[in-house]
């Protein structure tokens, strides 16, 4: 529920489908509480990286984000730099528990494995210390002894034995039961085994378990016996009493390894348990988190390996049942109608948040879900215009209005971008044509005139596609653009161009130009472009910005400071560009412009490389899984041998009956899901848990309206004549577990409004001190009407102190009532997760 990571170690795993979590056990209320995790932030740059020793000192660097040892995100490669600038934003749902969030900096190697230069590893409970802060982190060395994840279930016992010669000794019984969450090795489940050692000043007895094949959750269930020598002064006072001077010197160490057969085994982690845990009890049983070796992860000097600049925001929300959020939702949804809008709950949230961007996403999604976004943005944009004195700067800043509009375009404009830009961006990214027009940056053999022609061709094609796309512009965008035009004309009645500048500030500068520059971010391309393509897209984006800027076109002058771009832009001074932009802006900002009732082409939703199990086979084995390129549109799911090749197999979306996770035990593979359709069930393995989460979510969304969807499914596979989950022998036996996906309240934009309201509640809670200051400011203004001398008060926009004060009182009352069920759930959660349980394993030694 807090915006930053809580210190509690227990955390129920979220389900793979976005907006759905594994319900907690307990009373009726806690069973319905969902724990949802997400991570957003930005990877800015690295600096002071170690150079190569040879003449070519530069490196080709990229950065990855890992949950424990599982890679879930990768940046583009920045070539030939020791200070690579990435500047990439990321956001994803976290569908499982984790111990460390890590960032690795790599040096790309074409012929060999990529070299890990260094890493930043942050414990989950420490993420709250970095929330929202831009921080330089020192890179730490990457050592195989420090790359660990997972946990071990262990039981220890002390038995008393009398030997054949009559002496009494103690027997230590070590029962290693199981492990959970071991890492993938080269993308596949490992072949783990454990060594169990009793270590003391003069002994090191070691035993070994059997190797378990292809599993990250091995069930060992093996027992080992060690004789514990007693001191000669032992007297039989108590059956299980152990002398301090003996037992303090002994410990059990369990090392986990991956069996590599012909090469050196890979260390997976270790735990150390002092035998004196049995001082007061003859039995000790607990789960332990695997730890790095003592010599692992030893820090070099702080800046030896370089540094990485990051911004992070990890959230963990406890979403209560819907009825708890009624009063807060009602208050927020009244915001567009409050006079003045600055006294509304939604506007106040934007005022008091430390980072306004935190408030924008849940606000936009909630208001959009209830068709309240257009009037709210209109009201706050009008407030912006009151402070705008120069028409040339209209809507160019980062205000609540512009940020809400940006977020809205990302949410509702995805389809619009795909049908408009994706075909031409595919052509650009798959072509090898050079478009470099700067003589200084030309490669050997390039011709600047040929490059200009190439660039002119691409710009023309992109421009014509955009100005001819008004029929596809979403209705909600058209409605807001219409309002912006009317307000701008009213604010600057003597400026004929300002009505167009108000619209182009968003649709060209903040929408199309940004999507062209970063197609991967908008899911228009599956991978980051290479360096040459990035340069081409940059030049196209800059040109489109200029062509779309009505103010620049009206004066026929380019504002580009670079003479190279200035010369190139002269090629676009024809009247038709000027006329086409005006016509396009007129069309998308007219109340009569609406989306076409249907599109002739299917909407491209997602694509990427995954592994699928061969259809119709029953044998379990690696050869049954093949790498394929998957593509999902609004009409069908297909897979191909390679991108751009003909489809090998097609599943119409209307034939999808269910999409669910598949238990790892089915094929001993992680991150698997199943697409159940009218023919044979398709089993798919994603590359990581985040990717699996996104595919399941998207497939569920696109197929949720199917009339023949299943209500139950089998969580395991049908192999060798029976279902592994329920052991039923008939392949047509109905499922043994209820399906997880329900019918959404809004088919077009599937929004979990309870989660968004919970996020807003958390933000109000975190900003309670600032809310209190705003309340005090209202009281001061109401009593004293002179200039505000208190600096904190001047930071707030308070137009009507009485109405604002009343709204703040309502917010505080609602938040206080919501605090009660949250506090009740926190207490139940902390008491139910016993230290040493699977949900809350022991970290390090205990005594």
C-alpha cells in the first residue's frame, strides 16, 4: 500500500495477468486483498568505465535489469563509449517475489559471450530508500560466487546414541527437504544438487545429494547423519543438553550447485546454520534464503569500475475489495465539476505529490475509465492558459494538464500509432539505406546527395501517412484537441495561428515525433534499432517536428540551429506542406471527426521471440521446444520461423478459449503459459516472467469477449495419457481449476479501477504532511488576505480557499477510514508469515 517497498520480507506472489494477484489466505477480507508490484524508472548513463588495454579503448555497452538472476529488460547498445548515455525509461509489472533488483552493465561481444563490466544490486527492502531519487550508484564487481537466488528448506535434529563400547554421543540429523526459486542456467532450468557439510575447528565432514534434472524447485528429501563428539566431562544430567564449549564451534553448511557434467559445476548459493540453534530444542526446521559465498561480492574501491545513474520507483499495493474505495472514487470523479478545478481532489493530489508524474497515471486511467478525463483536462488546461503570456510558449511546459494529456495519448493512441506509423517504420528499420546528411558524420563511401534523397523519401512518406490519418485519430483525442483550440483562440484572439499551435504542441511534438524516435517504447518495433537506424529516425523526427510546428511554417523559416538541417528543411518549403498540416489539424480538432466504425486491417498488438512445444507430441524433451517468432493482432495469433516470414501456424482470436499459466513441473521449464483453443492446446515458454506476464495479459484482453470461453482449465499438461494435475486419463476431461480472467467492465480500455484508486490512496497517505500544509495555507488565506509570506504556502495553487479547505477535509476523512482495513491487513499479514516460513525465509545465520 505504500509507494515505496515496505521492509516486510513476506510478499505473496502476484499472478501473471496484470491487475490480478494471488489472494491471501485468512478471513473473508484478507482473502480478497491483492498484492500488486510494479517498477518504473529511468536508466540515464554510465561513467568512468574501465577502458580496454589495447589501442581501441572504447566499449560497446548496454544495460540490463534483473529480478534476482532473471533478465527482464535490456537497453539499446551504445557503441564506442566509456560514458554511454542510454536515457531509457522502463515500466513493468512484477509478477513474482524477488530478493534483489539488479542492473548489469555489459560490453557487447560479437564472437564471444558479452562481458559483464559491473552491477548495481539493491535489496527489495532497500528500494524505498531510493524511490523517486536520481542517484549515481557505484558499479560492483560481478563474481559467480555472488550471483545467487532461491531458498532451502532444512530440518535439523539431535539424537542421543550409546555406542558399542558404552560411551554416549550425539548424532546430528540433517534433513534437506527442498529448494525453491533456483536460477535459470543459460535460459533453462538447472540440474541442482547439494553438498551438506558439518564444519568445526578440526573437522569438515561432507556429504552430497543426488542430482535433480531440469528443475528450479528440486525436491531432495534426503537425510544425512553426523556424529557429534562429546567432551570427556559429559554427565547425563539431561537427555538433550549440549555443552556450550562444544556446540558453539560447529555449523552446518549447505552449498547448492548446478551439475555441469564435463565442465566445472556452477555455484548457486549457500547457507550456514550454527548447530547451537538446537541449544533449547531438539528439532529446528525452517526455510533459508541462499546467500553468496563469504568471498563473493567484495567491493573494489568505489569508482574502480565506474558508476551508473538511475531513477527508481518500486510500488507494492495492497488492493482491497471494491466496496472500500467507493467514497474516494466518488470524490475524485467529481473533480471536473468542482469550481474552481484547483479545489478538486484530483488537482490537489497533483499539487501535493513529491513527483507529479506519480499522480498522473492513476488519475488519467481512473478518469478515462469513467469518461471524465476530457472535462478535467479542459478545466486544468484553462488554468494553465491564465498564466501564459506569450502565445509561442502555449502548452510547452510540464504542467498537470500537459502531463495528463501526454499519458492519455499513450493509453488511447497505441492503436492509432500502429495503423499509422508501424508499416513505414518497419520499412525504415529493415532497410540499410543511409540517411546521414552531416558531412562530418559520413561513413567512408557514403554520398551526401544520395543520403539526402533517401531522407527526403522517408520524411515525405512519414509526413503523408500522418496528415492522411485523421480518420483513425481516437475520439477522445479529437475532443480534447477541439477544446484546446477553442481555449487558445479565446486567450489570444489576435493571433490566428495559436489555435493550431495548441494542437501541434501535443500531436506532433509529444506524440508522433516521440514515437518515431523511440518505436520500441511504443511497441512499434520488437527490438531497439541499430546505430545507423537510430540516426535516421532522429533526423526524421526532427523534420516532422518542424513540419508540424504551425508557427514555424507560417513564417517559412526554420529554427534549426544546425546549418545542415537548415539546408535540408528548405526542401519542404512548398505550399502543400503548409496546407496539409493545416487541413490535418482542422480534421483532428473537429467535433465531427470520429474514429471509423471499423478498420479493414487488423490491429498489431504484440510480437516477439519465444519457445513453443511441438504440436501433437507426447515425449518430454528439449527437442520438443522450438524457437519461433510470435505475432498477435486483433484477429489472430501466429508464429513464424523468423520475423517477416510466412506463418507456420495460425490461431484465430475468436477460437481462443482460455489463456493461463502452466505449472513448471509439466516440462521442467519456467515462465510457461498455455493458449487453449478449439484445436490443440499451444504450450509456450517466454524468456522471462515479465514477458510471460505481458503476453498472458494481452491474449486475455483480446479474447475476453469470446462467447465460448472456458470457466475452468488444467494447470498442468496432458502427457503420456493423463493430466499431470488431476491424473484424469481423458484428454477431454473438464478443467480442475477455475480460470483467472474475468470479463472487464470496459472492453476498449481495460482498467483495474480498484488498483488505480489504491495507488491514489497511497499517494495521499505518503503526502499527508504536504496536504496538512495546504490545509493550513487555506486557513491563513481565509483569515489574512494580504501577500503570502510563508514560502511553503506560495507553492500551492489556491484560488478558492474555502472550497479547497472543504475538499481537503473530505480527503482526510476518507483516508482515515481507509487506513483501518489497511492496518488490519498489515497486522494479519505480519503475524501469519512466521520467520523461517517459505513466505518469510531466514536471511543469514541465526543463533
